[in-house]
C-alpha cells in the first residue's frame, strides 16, 4: 500500500472547492454575528437603538406610554385634586365674603328688614309681619303725610325686644294736630285717611302744634297704639326710613 492511499480524507464539506482556496477561520463572521449598526438602518430601525414598534417582547418600560417625563403627575392625581380643592375653597370664601360685604352695605345705607312685634298698626301691619325699609328715601325727599316710618323708640317706650317703632305720619312741621270725636283734624280741617278701614276712631287729643323738623305719628290701630298721643312728636333725625313693602308673610306680600 502506498503512502497516498493511506492519507486520511478530509471531512465531508471541509474539502476545498475545486480550484478554490480553503476558507480561513473568520470567513463565517458575516452570517453568525448581528449586523453592525449601519447595516440595519435600511430595515427601518434607528441605528444603534432597539426598535420599539410593534410591542414585541423585550420592550422598554416606556412602551406605549407616549412622550413625556415619567415623573410628571397624572391628571386627577392626589396633588391635582388637592390644588383643585384649594382653588374651589378659595372661590367660595371670596364669594361668601363678597356677599356679606354687599349685605352689610345694603343694610347700613340702603334697605333693612324690620319685624312687627305689636298690634299698633293693625290692620295694615299685623304681628310677625316683616317690612322692608328704605333708608335713602328721606335723603332724597321730604317726609310726606301718610308715610309709614320706622324710627328709634323714644325714651320710656323701648324695651329689650323693642328698640324701634313703626307708625304713620299724620302731622307735619308747623301744623296743629287735634283728635276730636274720633277723627283727626289738621289746622282745624278734617283729615281724610283712606288707608284706614271704615269705623276706625281716633283718640281725643290736643290740639298740639308740631315743632319745626318734627313729625306727629299715629298707629293705624288708633285706640291701642302708643304713639305721639303718648310721647308727642318725633325728630326727623330719629327716623330710620320709610317702610314701603311688606315682605312676609308671602301671602300678604305687597307695597304699603
């Protein structure tokens, strides 16, 4: 047997191609390793950055969350709710304070409600009626006969519950007022009082001359009213305002 016949044959597939050169150990790198960064740009992926489109396995923690800082507060979170509650409370507080200021201004300078505690103005005003008083009236015009006025109770008439009185103006400054035979006379002439129901009789009093800047007032319930027949005329400065509307009860709502 010759030496040529005993030489071992190369393994199948490792034999060199006819007329070719046997590949070196690095010849297969191009098919076993991942492509270099620039080799994958053509496949729609950003060079050197893992693809995230498609929701495949291995996606990063921000997959599907959109852009933005991961630490930013979500809408409706605890801090957002706290800010919203604070803003709402502030708005309500401003609204309440504003309403109180407006109410104080109105009560002090414009209008004020008063409660009727007695029967001195029956039937025009009954016990527990409430009236609204215009405090500007007599800053704009004179006190007129027939007006229903609220004024500070004169000495000897006020109590813990009653600090103000409500009566009707009958006599004006400079006039002479007299009650005679159940009727009222002004400067000797009979006073027509259409606001009184038929049959009402006044007390007998006077005659009494009304001083300047003062007014003679009577209750519509003439026989049971403590009025100018008791404490004489009142000063204009004591008048709080003119009662112009009954606001309670609602069934008797109306102008006076």
